[in-house]
C-alpha cells in the first residue's frame, strides 16, 4: 500500500478530476484483489483503515502541507534577510 501511495501521489498533485477518479478506481481494484472483497462498503472501510482516502482528499492534504511549508519558508527567508 505504501508503494501505491508513493507512486500515485505525484500524479495527484495535478488537479484533474478525471485522473483522480481513475486513480480511485485503480486503488479500489487493488483493494478488491488483495483483500478478496467484492462490495464497495468493505473496500471503503479497508481504504480508510489503511489511510487510502479519496484521492481528492489526499490531493487537498498534500496541497495544504505544501502551502504551509512554502508560507513558513517565506517567513524564515524574509525575517533572516531583514536582520
């Protein structure tokens, strides 16, 4: 699962709903095959347990972290240059 997250996450940095849906479907198929589940509720529970949330949500989390780091870095750079 960690490999799937590390492979899929760079692609999710592009905001494209079609790609997000496609990646969600691929993750669902992998969960179905790995855990031998055949219904959406079981698949969703497994994904939540493993931290494989909806790709759109993962995208927003990554984007928010990036913006926070960028914002914090810009404050450090600006504060150090004024000293």
